[in-house]
């Protein structure tokens, strides 16, 4: 598939998906999300891919959806789906962070569901400003690494909306209810170090080291048997919902998940560890009938 709104490449076991609409801070568009889903399918089926890195082109990770409103075709722009409405507040100004970060989401939930069920590790490499449903998308990634230049803003409440596409679920779960409400009530810009402190991002790194850092993280994952990564992701995603009374059930699910581990991979992991060498696994493709 030839992509128009994303860049897609594979390097050293990592599939790197770059949202590529820098002139609009990588605001969502339907075709962009379709292309991202297609790239995810390709990465999921490639045994040489161990993990996926999402990032943005230019100075933003993404502001959610563009603050443009669907109005039909624009005169003089055949095939265009979007037009600015001069009588509506929050028009799109590409060089104005204050306005550009007032993004709302449109049908992003399908892409987020696809990512949530993705069987390989996923990393959000947050390279710059991020707001709205792009924060929801980052929350669903397994790991979030931020550039020191990144800035965060909830955005929804400022334009009269509640958080959507699952942010009201994921954000309190990750940072706690108090922090989630503060971020939503104030709509302040928050820098990357503060987001690291409250737990939204795992690490903050110098801007030029962002992608190399994420690639190195995936390289370290290659020390783990592929099916163990797969089983660990599934069991943790499931058991994170457990309460004390659910403990026995979740322990049982852990036992079931061990059955997903390939015996030859387990043996290679143990053997390579004892021999103090890097493991060599024979493929990343995992077939299972187990559902989330």
C-alpha cells in the first residue's frame, strides 16, 4: 500500500509509523487512521518485527482532530472534505499552538481498539505537542517515551467537550483520578518532566535521542522469547482490571497464558542465558485462538 499521510519503515526489529501531516500538527484524518491500521496489520504479520514505534513528523505528535468542520466540498478544491468556518471559534491556524491544540476526535476509537488488541509491544515516541485524542492514542500504547520538547494538553474541556475515545478511562488508570481531573479542569500546557513525574510517560529523553532510545528498547526486548512477550502483554492487559476478590481468577489466567509460550523459545531463552549469549529465536509470528 502506498501511504499518503504516514511514513512507514522497519529497522532492526522495529516498525516505525510516523504520522505525516506536519502542516496541521498531524491532526487526525480518516485516511491517516486507515493507513496506520494497515501498517499495524503489516507489522503484526512480519516475524522480523518485534515492536512498533509511533511518532509524529515536525513539531507535534498530534492535536487530536483538526479544528475544521465538515462542510462538503470546498470551491476550487476538488475532492476536499474540509473547510474552515470563519464564523466559528477555534479555526485552524497551523502556527498557533493555542488554537491548534483544541482538537477533537472523529472515529478514532476503531484505531485505538486495533492498537489495544495488537499482539506486539507498542511505544508512543511523543516528539512534540500532543493534545486531545492523540493523548488517548498514546495512553493505549504499552509504553510512552517523551522528548524533552514535548508538551501536553487535554484540550477537550476548553471547547466544551468531555474527554472521549477512552481517555476518561485510561488517563485516571495511568495517573490517578486527582491528576486526571486537574489536567482536564485546568486545560494547562504540561511539560514532559511533569508528565513523567505523575506517570503518564515512562521516560523523558533529549529530543535527538527519542527514536534511537525507543529502537534500543525494542532491541532489548529481543532478549525475551517472542511468545513470552505476547503472553505477558495479554495477561497484564487482562489482570490490570483485577480486584482482591478476583485474585484467584487472575492467577488462573496467568496459568492459562503460560500455555501460549512456545517450548522451543523457552528452551532457547534458558540455554542462551546459561551460556551467556544472545538468544536466537526463529520467528515472531504467533498463532493462537485465545481471545482478549
